[in-house]
C-alpha cells in the first residue's frame, strides 16, 4: 500500500479487533514486568546490599592499609595477599589502576566486604560469576558475602576510569 492510498482521517477510525488485542497484550506485559521488579527486590536472592556509609577517601585508604598490615600472608604480582579470619570485616580498595589487596577467603564463611575507591569511580566486576558493584569515592559500601565455591575469581573494572582502566584487575581466592 502506497502512502497516497491511506485515506485522510484514518486515525479517527475505530480500532480493528486485532489492534485491540495487541494493545491489551502489550499493556498486560508492561504491568507484569513492572510488578516483577519490586517482587524480585523482596524475594530474589542476589540483590545488592543497601548498607553504605559516608567515609573520606583518606580514612578508607588508612583502614585498608591497616587491614593489609594485620592479615598479610604474602604477595602476588606485587599486590599484597591478605587472609582475614572468617566472619570478619574485610576491605577492598579501588584506585587508579588496581584492586588492593588480593583477598584469600574460606568457602562457606561469611565476611563483611567494605568496598570503596580512593580516587574516582570504579566498577567491581567479579568473574566468572559476573557480579557487579560500584566503588564510589566517599562511600563505604558494605557487602555481606559468603563465598560458595572454591576457586580463583578474577576481578576487573567495568567503569571507565582513565588511561589504565583496561589493565585494572585484582583477585579473590576462595579455598
Ligand atoms: Cu577502574 Cu576502570
């Protein structure tokens, strides 16, 4: 049908039955997927934490240094490897362009991971399980986590943070 074949005033015609059906299908689908969002927030089991505190970048930097000093067990490619006791508070610092320290955790133990950045916004991405969180300067983001499967989980940055962004990586070792 060419454009010229469309009669003027077509939009004033009543809806065809097929059109009505599709409008209701689309409308119902919109309502359904909108309701799934709050439902998942309450009943889903992989929701991000709602726990965060304001903290200066200097204070977070010092807390991470103290944490490393206390539980350091070695080094991995120039980064400190830290083995904290189960059920403790652990720290992960994002900065241009590395994640410090390398965390050595026990499977089945619960930790309170404090995540932040001391310069700009970084994105913590844990592979291969693909969990993503943001490291925001000025905020201590607390993620209560219980690593399940032993293995080496590489972490990368998924938020563009400057020249070395592509090389910003780190590691979580679960035993
Ligand atoms: Cu840090 Cu990109």
